């Protein structure tokens, strides 16, 4: 935790997730919130960072060692498509103190000599995480651009939010969608036996696309674009395997009723179209909230 020049609290949090395959990175300054995911790319290289915020922004970047600290190279795209680049330098002062300096970068990609902002953060005692209240996530502020929450509401997709379970070929599929960042984004958790996947969904207003990024416990990275075909929801997926090879497929979700949907997995041919028949299909039932 740190304090800004105008007296607001800046809270930064890093937590392991997905059996330590990823780190969740959260930031809160006043009403502004950011949530991202840090993961190692298949095949090695600098750790990658992608996330979304409550101002309609989408973030991506990388992490690498920098002297005695870490440098986070960031590319931020705001809701109208404007792109800004910068670097954040994290330096350890002691076991309970770090400094974070934010630098603008020039056209050649080099960071400026002086930071435009530098703050000292103190470690906070571990507190039991409070459950996210439905009221907190259903409340949304007025914006001059569409958010993921707007897209979900206008399209009538609220039914997909919640916990689901299905079974096929003696395997149990557990799936959960929930709103985060005041409905500017959503989180996805999936579990099939020992396999786990964690993703973040957000809306890119400048591209008019609903996008998802995530990682799994097989060391793969996922990128997806969500769309609609008739009354079905279509998820076009490209994942990168640990050996660096890409793989494409599509998920099609068909609503049966408010508590049931069918998920179909299709392979994708060389011309980008999906196969006529699904590779797999699972019927999901909504899990009722425990009383």
C-alpha cells in the first residue's frame, strides 16, 4: 500500500494462482481498479502480462530483471483506441518495502531519464479475502463507451454468469463465469479433473471485440474472441502449446434454458472454418448457490 500526492490510497496485490502457473496482479487507486494476469510464455522468454481496468483500458506487457529489481514494459490501449507505452520499475528496499517508478518511453522505445511518478509501497498484513458481493459487482458507473457488462446485458447473456457442471466420458467439467472490475471484465475458471484454466474476458471498444486471455496447468496460453451466431455464443480460440505450436478450435454454446446449456468443441480446418461435427459436446447444468 502507498499514498498518492492527492492523498488517495494505492493498493497493489500479487497472488499466485492456477497452481503457481500464473500470478494475479491487482491495483486499486481511488475508484480505479485494474486486474491482470502474469504468465510465462510457452517456449520461454520474458513473463507476459495482460489485464483490464475500470476505465475501459486494455493492458499488455512483459516483465524482466532490471539491475536489482524488475521492469514491467507496458502498452495501454484506452477505450477510444489511443495507445500509450511506458515502463514501471520495481525495486526492493527491504522485505516489507518496495518502490515503483513509472517512466514514459520515447519513440525509440527507451525510457526517459526521470520518472513522472514514484511511490513507496509497504507490505500489508495478510488479511482473509472477503467474498465479492453481488451488489459490488452489479453496481456500474456511467461511461461514454460500452463495457463488457453493457454487451452482456444488451445481448441477453446474463444467464451464462454463475457456476456450471457437466459430465462426459466419465469426466466432470466445472465452469464458472463471474463479473469483475465493476462489469468491465469477467473471470473464467474451468476445471476438468486435475486440469485447470483461468481466464479474463473484457471488451475492447476501439475494436468492438469481446476478447479473452488465459493460461492453464499444461503450460499453454489462450487467446479468444467471442461472438454470436444466431442465438448461439461462439468462442474462437487460439492456444499456444508449451513447444510453441499454435492450435485453433471453436466453442459453441447453445442455451437450452436458464439453467442448462450445451457446449460443443469443434476443430478448425486450414481455411479457418470449423468442422461440420463437434469433437466433443457437454451439457452443463447450473449449480445453485449454497444457502
